[in-house]
């Protein structure tokens, strides 16, 4: 309190109000003390006390809570979606590997189908024979060189080499005597086929692949892919 | 304080109660503090100091290291047709114990969504139907006390997914990597096969095992109990690097045709074996290396051990008259003769106490060198070749690659046998001139003719065209610089003489319509396998076309044909194979007339 009245504090005791000399406030706004003069009847000055406005915390708290819950929710959503994504990723990876496998099987089948042995055996099956003689046509001179003759049915090709049966299972080798490893009537002794050499049947196209979506006897529907 | 007023007594009680209360609070506080300290201490121990490596143990438990296997590279032919590749196949397995646990089971149909109940018998029946096996066999495999047994091994992924869709309890599948060879025995001895450990045991699979094998990768991740990756945990992936694919120079169609022809010849003459080599003369690239009885790499165990490997590179034979090409070239290159040099050839030739005769009876003839070669006269060849010193003869054979490995990237190559000239005996020094007393692989002999076809430059046989790394980068195999054996003029003269063999022979067998061809027959006695004397013959024909600019060389070797050797000819087979080669590679027909060097002089 004394700091308020740096000059005349000694005269003021307790809460007794005394005549105050009107003073002009100094530049800092505090009334400067005036010398204790005779004008003691002066009125106690009143001043307007400005109340400090009380802050309203409610919206802030609500905001913070909202933000916090929103953040939590966001984290939760992110976490859930990440996990979800992981599950989806696993599913997609499975689907991918399944597709790769079936693609691989199809490509293998294609390679086996376009192996020369398979082509030859299918051509033979269609009744095609190799050309007995060949000739060349010179387009510029329009001349035919060589000695081309029409092929005849009895034209014999070279001995055929058995096709590889790449889809044969190990334990099935003995169980499926209908394996297409065919040998022509020339009776090649080419090795590498575990099928019994007794069959002299005409050449059959290679490898009946069980991938065809048949119903396996009408009981089991054959799904194309493993369910992902 | 003398008087205890009620006020003061009350105060004391309160103070006491206060004291007790405070004491209790203190005790409680202390207890809590101790408790907290213990917890905090434990926390610091576990989290901060990690006594007992709990964190590590937990991480180890969560961490899964997955091997990412590298896929072995493919082997493809010059047109990209697959000769060898690795695929996924499945073993269908059973836990007999688990199978017995479910005499009845429910299965939800994936399409209709109905849940149906089946007995174990029904399940196994369906399995047998899908697998195409007898039900009894499947049931026998699935019944017993074993925790693991095979139902069937090596089925396709398509079949495996059908099996999985059945949902039969106790039936499982295991993926396996399998090496398959879609062409089977076509090119089998070149491609080779793998052992059970996945390493190449023969052919290209063996020689380029390093390149074909990739580097396995790994993936380290943390997974929950359900095996799903914990998304926020770190994942470390070391990608696998697949093996490089090897592109061969082999042409699948030519290989097939040559192999057919070899098999045909073998059967026709009941020969021991037949080898046919097709090569591109200007590059040394092999278009086909065909052996009779080529094994099927899908099942190498089914073939005889002697048929494993390529005879073209590993078997040595006495080449016989085809080596007269070396002698004639040498004589011309040394400036000792020209194709029209004159030799008075007696019916039998005696030189240094050694007597040589020919396959046909003749009187004393006035032959040109071309005439000697065209009728494959031993007498005349010795007469001409004896102008060379034995050392020169050796050097020329050496220059043509006899007695050295060609360096082809196939296992088991034989260098052949060319004894140093100092060790030649009185007869051998002359017999080498017509290809006896010297042993070559069919491949070496083919490259003697490649040298002549390629203007005298001998190249290394090339069987690998390029490597394609997993990232798609292609590494072409560079052909090494050839060895200059003959000058252009000598090579041209030699080619004219080889054409003369075809055009001037009395019995014209070799004929590829539309093309000028040249070549040389060879017949030699085959040394017996026990090393004593000879048994049987080696019959061969090596030719090239088109003669104005030879592009391809086809070499046929037939070992020990049965029956009269005079009835054996490789001419027709050569015509077929060479015709096929020229047509396949679109070689334009010859437009220039054939060279016909006179066989006799006046």
C-alpha cells in the first residue's frame, strides 16, 4: 500500500479516510502525494474500478475435448484402415500368386503344345504328310527351281520323337496307362518315357491338362481359383 | 500447564488423533511411495535397462523371417521357345491322424454357399476323383497312424486348387519348385538336368549353374498371432534376384529335325549312335547338336547312363576321309599343290615300307588333286600329303583344332587324340593324312569344315547366344576372334574341291535341289572299345551350302553301322537336314553354276 503514497504515507493509519489533496496523477497514472495541507475537507475521490473480464473456459475445454476425440478417432480409423489394408494386401498377394501359378501352368502347357513333337503328332493326326521334295520359286524371274512334286499319302516322315509329358504326376505314372507318350509304328527306341513301350497307337496330342473346367463327374464344381 | 481444561483436553485428543492420522497417512504415503518406486524401478529395468532382454525376446517372437526364393532362370532356344523352366507344382499330403479324427465333416460349397455334411469316405472319394486316382489307392494312403504321408506328388496348381476347394480334413498341399523341360528329349543332352538339390548335373544346366541360379532374398516383418503383418512395425525386405535366362543358339525346329534324322539313321543301320551337328559357318553358332537316343531331362533316370551327355562333344572317333580336307588344304596352303596338280596314282601305294590301297579297285591313274579328293583315294592323298613333313602334318592338324578342346560350354568335352608327330609310328605318319590314327569328336570335325566354309578362319563353337538378367538386361556372348588357318585363296580352292566331291562323283547322292552344295564323305574303321584292333566302322558326311557363300555346315557321324559298309550312306540324310536348314533360315537358292573340277589330267 505504501507504494501508492510514497510521499505522505506516514499520516495515514488504518482505514481512516482523510481529506486528500486532489492531486494530479503523474504520468504513470498514480496520484502523486501532495504535501499535507490545510484543505482537509476535500472529498474522498472515487475511481472507477475496472473489473478484469473473467475468461470463459468452456468453449476451449469443449474444443480441446473435441479435438482430442477427433484425433483419437483419426488414429483409430487410420489404424483400422492400415490393418484392413494389410488384410487386403494379403488377399491380393494370394490372388496374385494364384494368377501367376495358373499363368505359369498355361504357359507351360503352351510350350508343351508348340514343342515340335506335339506339332508333328497333331499334323499327322490331321492326315498331313511331309513333303517328299521341295522347290523354290524365284519371284523376279518367275522360275521354279528344284524338283517339287505333290506329296502323296504314303510319304513317310522321319521317325518321331516322343513328346514330353510335363504334367504327369509322379504317382500317376503307373496309374495312367493312357499317357500320350506315343510312338509311331516305326517303333522308335528313344528313351526318356517311362510309359510301357507296348503301345503302338498313332500319335496323340500331348498332355491332357486337367485344368479344363469340367465338373469332374458331375459332383464337384471346379473353381477356377482358390477363394481369396 | 497445570490445569487441564476440557478445552485443552479436547485439543490434546484432537492433536493425538491428528498425530495418529498423520502417522497413518505417512505410512500409507510411504507404502504407496515404495509401491510406486518398485513399479517405477521395474519400469526402468524393463523399459530402460531391459534386464533379461524382454524386448528382444518379444520382438523375436513377433519377428518372422521369410525366405524369398529366387527363381532359376529359363533356358530358351534362339527363338525364345522354352527348353527349361522352373514352375510351382504341389505335393498332396495327408495327416492320417487328423484324417481319422473326422469321420464326418461339414463343408461349405464355395459357389452355392450351402453347408453340406460328408463322411470321410465321401471326401476321399471326391479327392480321388479330382486327382484321377483309384479310390482304393487314395484311401490306403490316407489311412494309418502317420502324421505325414503323400497322397500324390507333383500335381499342377490347377489340380491343387481343386483339392483345396474340397476342404477334406487332414488333406494338405505343399508347393514344390520343379524344373520342367517342355521339349522333352529335343535338345535334352544340351540342356541337361538338375539333381535333387537343384544344382545342374548335365548340359547347360551344369555349365551355367551359377548364372541360372539367382540369389535368395528375405523379408523380415512382425506378425500378430494370426500371422497378419503388423502394419506399423518395420518391414525389411531384401529382394531376391532371379537367375539369368540363357538363350541358346539352338533352333528348336532344326534341333528336332536333326534329332529325328539321327534317330532314323541309327535305326536304319542299327548303329551304335549317330550325331548330327548344324552350325552357322560365319559365326560358329550351333543351330543343332543332335544325338540319337537323346535323353528326356524330365526323367533322366529312364535313360541309360551312356546316353547322358552329348556324344557330339564327348565321344571321339577316327574321322577317316573327312580329314583329307585337312591334308589337301595343308598341301595347298604350303604351296605344294593346287587343285589341278597332277599325281600319278598307282593301284596300291608303297611308301617307307607301308602299303596303302583304296576302297575301289583302279589301275594307275592320272589324277588331279581334286580328283583324288573327289573319289576319296587314300593312295593319292598319301602321295600328296607325303610332301609335308610329319611336323607340318601335325601342325596343320593342330591348326584345324584337332587334339584340343573347342571350348564349347558343355560338360565332358573331349579334346580328341592327336599324338605328337615324334611319337607317330611308320604307318601312322601316313594314315593321319586320311584320318586314321587320329581321333576327333564329331564337333571338332564339323569345325574343320567350318574353317573351310568361313574363308579359312576357325571359330569357337558358340552355343549360348545371350544371357538375360532378371532385370531384363541382355548380355550378348561375344564370339572370340577366330584363328586364321587358311588364306582366302586356299579356302576357296578347298571349297571347289569339296563341291567337286558332290558334282563329280560317279554315284551322285548328295543333292539339295536349288542349292550348290559341297562336302566330304568319311569312312573309318572304329577302334574296338577294348582297344584291341577294330570292330565296325565310322561313317560320316560333312557338307556345306550354298557353295558360293557357305552359310551352314551339317555334319553327320554314324558310329558302327551294321551291314555292308558300302551300302551305308549319309547322303540322303544330309540332303534332308541341309534342305531343312536352308529352308528354315531362308537362304536364297544358288544362282551360279556349280564348279566341276576335272578329276583327271591328260
